[in-house]
């Protein structure tokens, strides 16, 4: 937790990033909006290879934990549904394993949303047991790894180029 009072600017920056520039403020399916909001980042870094996508996922995980922690503390909510930077980081984990094709992108987004909604182990444990921003973000990272694993199987079996 944070000791002392946060500046207004710090809190505002946390909200801008945590809601992924407003994606989390859509009235219906903010998690899906956040997931779709990750696509520009993916398209920007993907030409540099899967490691660049993974690096972006890692950077947004770190920033996401901070932003989600600030917002949870400020809003007094355990898991504010308008925080969607966790979806951005999580889907990038999945997309790091996707072929750089439109079918790969669509499959990655769909698989991530399925695992984000169903929260298979260890996502369900992370969400319940980790404090603050850690729990908010790490369940989506776990879902992202599940999506990446399924994409890897689809690629190895030749189902997805």
C-alpha cells in the first residue's frame, strides 16, 4: 500500500491508464472494450516480433498493478470493473503467441476473453488471494497465459497458421 496522500495528478494519471484512456468507462462490457483497446498497441509492437509484444505485456502489467492499486484505494472497491488495463496486459500475453495474421489476432482476442471470463486456475486464485492491484491484474495475466497455451497448441497442430 501507499503511505501518505497521493497527489491529484498521480491519481488522475492512474485513472487515465487504469481505464485505458476511457475504454473502461463504456456502459456495457468494459472488459471487452479494454481488450479491444489493446489492439492498437499490439499492431504497433507486433512488427518487432513476439518478444516485443511480450515486453509490452510486461510493461503494462507493472503499470497496471500500480494504476489498479491507486484506483482500488481511491474508489474503495476491491476490483473496480472500470479498470481495464489488466485486460490490455492480459490479451497482449495471449497475442505474444499468436501468428501475426488477422485470424491469429481474432483467435487471440476470443481465447483471452473466454479465459478472462471463466478464470481457470490460477486466475481464480490470483483474483481472490492477491491484494489490491496485484489481484486485479494477475488473474488477467493468468488468463493470458491460458490463451497463449491454446494458441500454441493450435499453431503446432496446424489449425492456426
